[in-house]
């Protein structure tokens, strides 16, 4: 069959991803020799922009990196900066402590972002692949209830972001030390009905997406995720990773975030303006919902774990196409967690604690919807930033996505060009890549010689 | 049923504030209901005001290459013909994708007009240009008149003007 040896497949633009770029697949004599995600979006130099700014500015500046996960940027920045801050008179030399109410609000804000981002990807970007539609608009004509459900669930997430963050995109209420204003109990209670409706809809969504047909493909990458100390969250919280934790992997790594640079690094490759994340020693790794689930499923509430088991989604999940099921499970978690936190919420006496910074290097990481987002800042004695490093999840996943695609194409060369192209795009969407974050996406060329 | 005006845009990005400013000017008009849309436009479809029997006007800043402050008015059909198809590859769904989605869901209001105010500068933190502020007042005045009129689309047609 000639198409298994010498063929060329080109896609002008891959849809339902954030950003622009190209993918090149070279097949010679029936062997996939090379897969490159060619990211040509210009770099945006946020790290350079931060130099000379004060320690109070990273949450607002870095939130601008991404329109769908600004909370991740804000809270990773805050974790790093607050590790170098104290409240005057506290007797501590570094490491800011904030009241439980502020910690509750931060986790609750993050739940809003997970809900909004996961629902967008599960329903609008990824589900059309499984149901055989070009996009959500075509899907809407035949699956109206599905799309209406998605819109309503996204609104529930957006409302959380608006009430706590001040607005849904690029929240403005977050600051080092807490918030500019803490919402009242009444403002949060007003969200409960829609969050409850959305939680029930999310449970049904898990059952729906688990019934999709998944391509037969398994992988065995190194998964990396955060894992918080049990019971370390604010009152009302459970222990699935969101706004902090230790860095753990399926290969036995278990380190504090401060040790990140000793174990991970980024490199520049000619075909991409996004840096590629690797483990020291050269290995690729994956972050994101599947990594979180595989490393933290025991931290899910029992009833959610039972739901996962009921639909056949038990850890370890090794078929990347099943990531849509994991995202749906995490959506239920985020909605449940939001309801728990609202029930336990005690409005802090002050929305933020006083802070001063000390010179040094601070590290922070949180679980963005797409995976670990790491920040490092170096501050001088005046509290000015002398160096900043931001490692977004898509940069970390890029080499592993290329490896995954290489394996997938190799094992699916029997497919005709149209089907192979469709499933390659679907495979990339398994990772919900955000090229805005990593610096945008995609022409696909398969060159079969 | 009052006229529903969605002011689309960011209030702190120069001429992008055109939509929210029109909504602000109409906020106290008893014949008009207004909303600001600063985030994902698809969330308009979940707004209680987005109803099948509503008369909806979306006001947004646009860049078509005409002079700053020029005012354009498009029907739903005209907009979809003119607008480039969305790749769908973005974090929000955009105005045209939102309207196509509304069409697919059979959720279009009975009357929908998009009013575009030509902008020139969109720098974060900048003020709207004089030309756009003048257009904002003209659009708000016309929409207020339209809200009191029983003649369908007469006022909106007059919006298609360019600055002298």
C-alpha cells in the first residue's frame, strides 16, 4: 500500500486549539522518522518585562499571558513571591502566612478557572472529534442539549471568577497578601444553585464522554504533578492538587517546588519559538489532568472515585484519548470542591495581610487546567525583580506530545490520509495545548517517502 | 419588550471601550436594557435578556479600514457573510462564532443588529479617541430614538454614517 510508505498530508490550519503553528511528520519507507510541532508564534518576552518591576506586580502582569488560565498565573506568581514575603512584626524571616479565609478564596477562584476551562475543552473543542463533527457549531445542530449544558456550566464557572476575581478574564481582585476585596457570604451563597445544577450536569457528562469510542493507543510516559500534604488545605478543602503541593512523578520523584530547577530545565529548538521542557537527563514528561489523576486519584472524594470506576476510568490512565474523561471527572471535582468551600467560607477580617519582601529567590507552582505552572522570581533588597522564570504546562508537554504523535502515527499508518490527519489533530487536542501560554498552532504536513 | 443593547469591549483599551460606553449612556433609559460584555461573547447566550422575541443590538469596536469614528450597522446575515470563519481555536468563541452557535441552537433573537464603531487605538490604559467618543454619543442617541420608535430598523439604518 503506497500510503504507508510515501505520502504527504497537509492541513492548512488545525482548529480548536489556542494559537497557531504547524506540524511536520516525515515517513520514510514506512517508518515515522520525525515529528515536529513547529511553533512560530513570536515569543512575548514576559520574563524580560518583569525585570525591574516590584514584587507586587507579577500577579497582574503574568495574568495577561493567558485569557483562560490567568488565575494559574496569578497564584503561581503569588506562591513564589509570598515565599519571600513576611508580615511586619510576625517574627518570621520569610514565608508569608495568610488567614484561612484568603486561602479558601484562592482555591475557590481556582475552581472557577478549572470549571470554565475544562468545560470549554470537553464540550466545545474535544467532543466534536469523538462525535464526528468539524466543530462545536456543527455539533450544536444535532446535540443541542450538550452545547446548552456547556454554556450554562461555563457561566457557573465564570460567575465564580467574577465574584471573587472581579471579572472572568484577567481577574483584577488578586494581590500579594490576599485580595483587594473579599466577597460576602451572601455573594457566594448566590452561586450555589447554579454550581449545584452544574455539578449534576457534570456527573452526567462523565458518563456521556466515557461512552465515546477511543482509538486503540496506549503510552507509558513519565507523569508529573503536584501533590499537597494531606490536610494542608484550607477549611472545607479536600486534598486533590490545585494551588500548591510537592512535585511528584510516576518515576518516584518527590521534591519541594524549590528544587524544581535541579530536576527540570527548558531548551530552545530551531523549529519552535516555545521552549521545550525536559527533565534533567533529557527525559520527556507530561503534566495535566491525566498526570494529576494518575498521581492523585486517591485524593479524590470516595464518591467521585466510585464514579470514575463505574465508567472504567481507573488509574493509571494510559490512553491519552481518555483524557477527556479525566477532564470531565476533574470538572465534577472542581464543582464539588467549590460547593464545599462556599459552605465552609468565613469571610476574612481583612481581605489582605500587610506584606514586605525580603531579598532572595522564590519558587511557586500550581496546577493550571493544563498542568503544572512554575514561577521563579529573584528579588533584590528593594523588592525589585532582578530575574523571573515562567514554565507553562504546554512548554513542558511539547516534547512528549511529539513523542506521542510519533508513536501514534507509526501505529496508524494503515489509515488513509484523511483519517490519519483527523486522528493526529484529535491526538494533539488530547493535551489541550495552549500556545498562547507557551508563546500559538497548526499546519500539519505528513511527508511519506 | 425593550431594546436590548450589549456593549462589547474592554473599557480600559482605548477605542475598544466604544461598546461599553454606548451601554453606559443608555443605562438609565427606561426603554433600553443594557449589558456589558467584557469577556467571552458566548456568555451572551446564557443571559436572561437573550430571548427569542428580543430586539438585540450588539455594539462593538471594529477595524475595517475606514476612518476612526465611522459607524457601521450589519444585520446578522450581513455580518456572517462578511466575517471570516473562525478557526474556533481560541479561548473564547468570538462574536461571529457566538452568532453561528446561536443560529445552530435556534437561539437567535427575532431581531439582531451589530453596530460597529471604527476604532484606531487599542492600547491598554489609553483613552478612547475623540472621533470614537463622538460616534459613541451619536450611536447612543440613535438607539435611544430607536427604542421609542415602532418603525423597525429605521434608526439603525441611519447609523451607517462616516465622520465628516
